[in-house]
């Protein structure tokens, strides 16, 4: 019996290539997913004195970095994390702000910003409010208590929020002013939202929330 070769049968060649393509597809998909991991190549976990990190989910503190840089601070994340210092605690009327610069474009829209009203950040009953921006020029406000997240303002476009430039850089000054029953949220000096104090966790730690796979420089601190 004569055995068919690929050269003898073009249809057999097509079948072989199709099978090979199906075999390779899972491998290619896995490789693409590995391009956006929740880990840092160089590791992290060594922070300036007094600083700690609360990493989302099952993420490791070894996969976030937070350091003093110049007159400011610099965060690099694998998983999303909140960075905080027990000395940065506020209650009553106060005002806080910071300039945050996304130094490189993320693989997809990711958020970063400031937190207020933080408590129990190392345990299961953690709580805080957060005020974020992302590279597309929007802002977001929410509170978190344990595993529960309450969205106060979902992603909203505002002309005061600078978008990232062609090099992937984006700088915005985020501020929160607590005055009596009002909590005022500002971007680059412009009020973008105002909420009643009862909606927001206002008394507690002031810090920073930096989401997945971002490199963010923080300076011009007012606390």
C-alpha cells in the first residue's frame, strides 16, 4: 500500500497545519497573559521608616515597592496596594493633597490616587475612602469597609483631570478638603465633587492607593 505524503495531498497539508494551530493556541494565550503579571521582577517590601502597604486580595507585599525619591515618594506595583503611615492621621477639619505622576503608560486603564479616613489597614476590618484618577482623564470616589466597596462617584470625565500624554506620562494634583459637614474633592485646584461627611470615611489615615502594574511618583505633599 502506498503511504500518502503531505506533498502528495494538499488537503492533508491543510489538515496538519490546522491541527498544529489548535495545539499552539493555548500556549500563545498563556504567553500573552504572562505579559501583565501581578509580580515585580526586582521585588519590593522594603519601605521608608513608618510606612506599610496593604496589598489587594492574595497579593504579596514583596511585589510592591515604595521608596523615598528626591523630595517625594515613588510607588511601583505588581498587585494594587494602599500605602500608609500611622503618623499621617487626620480628624475634624483638614486639607490634604499630593501631586501624582504616572511615569509610563499602563497596559490598560489603571487608577491611582489618595486615600483618607483609613483604619485597621493591616487587618480584616480595614476601612478607607479613596479618590482616584486614571490615564483616560476621569476621576472616581469610593469607600471600602472590609470586603465591601461602596462607589460614591463612578468613573466620570472632567476637564480638570489631565490625561496621559503621548509618552504615557500623566500628572494631576489630587486634594481633599474636609470642612464641617462637607468633603470637597479637587483636581489641580478645581473642585470636581462635594459630598456630605456622612457619605465618606473622613477621620483616619491619609495615604495613597496605586493599582495594578503602575509606576507613580508622588510629591508636593500637603498634609
